[in-house]
């Protein structure tokens, strides 16, 4: 994209450059999740396919950036349980994933 975008003179060329960059990032993210040594969780191998699943009206494939638990008051990481502690805050409640 760095090579194409500065010289792109039309919408189609710019669209192609951004599409290629997005697809490369999407594939990298899939490979990273698939190779994750922790099979469970939304970043693990069992969830890798979410990075290739198209977003549609019927499947919004929502994926929040970061962990909503970090937004708790006094959040501390517990490596034994792979969870954050702390008290709920308005921000952590707002960012909590919706039940499906």
C-alpha cells in the first residue's frame, strides 16, 4: 500500500490498495489466532475463523478492541485465571459484550 497509494490517481486504484492492505491484515490476524498456543478464548485457535467471517446484517461478527475488564476500578490481571479483577464501572459495563 505504501508504494501504491502516493501515486494513486483514481478511486479504483486507492480502493484496491486499501482492500489489499485490509485483506493482508485480516489474514495475518487469522494466522496469529490459529497459531495461538491457548486454544480457548476469542484470540485462540478455536476462534480464529471469526477473522475470516464476513460481516453481514445477519452476522455482525462484533469484535471489540481490547478487554472490557481492563476498564474496571482497580483492575489487576490474574495470570492464574486469565481474568481481570476490580469493581465494575460504567465504562466496563458499556463495553461488555452483548449476550447472543
